[in-house]
C-alpha cells in the first residue's frame, strides 16, 4: 500500500525489547500524557520544578488551547478520510516478554484502533511539544527546539515500530500539526483565538462526519475554552507559591472526576459535550479557587 512504502513492515521486525521500549515512548504523544502535562503546566506555571521560568498564565493557557486544536484536528480528519490502519494494528506483539500482570497495560499501549489517517500521536505531539518548546524559557530557543524535535520524531517512529500506522499517516500528522502550530503562534497569538480555531475545526468535523462521542467531546472542549478564556482569562491570577499546590490538588480531583465519568460511564454524545465543556471550564478557572483558598489558609 502506498501509505506504507514498506517502512512499517521493516520496523516491526525489530527485536522484541526494542518494540516494548517504543511502546513506552509512544505514551509521550498520547492524549492522557499530553493532557496531564498541559494541565500541570497551566496550574503550576512558574513554580513548575526546573522548568517554570517565564511560564505565565497566558503562555500555559496557550498550551491547553493547542491541545484542543490537536484533538479537534485528529477527530475531524480521521472521520473525513476514514482510512484503515495497517493489518494487525489491534494486536500487541512481544507481550510474552512482560509479566502476565503487565500484559493488559502493554496491549493497550502497543495497539491502535479506529481510523489511521492522519496519525493522532504525530499531530498531538507536534502541537503540544512544539508549544512547550515555545512556552518555556529554559535554555536557548535552539536547545528547546532540538529537544522537542527529538521527542516528536521518536513518537512518530514509535507508531511505525508498533505497526499501528503507515508512514504517510505520520508525515501527514506532522504536516497538518506544523501548519496549525504556525498559524496559532504566528497569527492568532492568544488563547481565546486558538480555542476559537479549535471550535471551528471541531464543529466543522461534527457537521461533516456526524455526531459521535469523540466529535461531541471535541466540540465541548473547544467551545468551553473559547467562552471561558474570553470572559475570564484576564481575571485568572498568576500562580503564587502557596496557591499552586491547592490548585493542582483541586484540579486532579475535579477534572479527574469529569474524565472518569466521561470515559467510564459511556454517556450519550450530548452528555459528553456537557462534561467535556465543564471539565475544560474547571481546568481553566480552578486557579481562581486555589488562589483564594490559599489566602485563607
């Protein structure tokens, strides 16, 4: 198949230990990891250990908005193109190398389901890690870009090694995400505008491909981000030493609850939109509660 040009087959023949290692590396581009990274950077800001210098609330909110754009792009474009993954993408190879207790987790890490084009990990990783390189002020720009580029390349390679994508899926994901990142940072420049871009993409995707839980969730995240940051962005305070811990604790509990309900109870698309919107609103506004509580302690 032209999407693969034989690369997937060659890489999938690597030693089992290498494949298992790349199953760990691929998590750096997974939604759960990038969501956690963006959320914590937003809540902790300049108090992020060893990385926080120069992390203002606006810059970290931009990371959350870039993740919203990535999710909207992936869900919308996968539905539009509806191209399959490589054969065997749903089967984890070399699971026998791990203890029985870890095989279920490994299988979820090393397999792919749903449509394959473009690669979600490639799209998300370039937008989020590229955004992190832009937001941070540690080291030089060249150093940050080199680190981010290495991580992004390894994530893309991991999808090929695991056999869950064709080469064209990865290249397309990088190209689409690179264009979106340049537009967000070069032209839009503010979190509310970038959230707005995500909302346009998510709504267009929903109208073209139809309503699903994923498309409904993307709309909820993007629309809520646009509304909340437009109305309250200027009122959300910069993190303080005493407030960040309370904010992060509240965030893990509150946003974790929304995620647990959304992914654990299989609600209808309408409920998913509501939960995704409320969860995004909570993520963005919890610093208001955290900083106020800190002043009372």
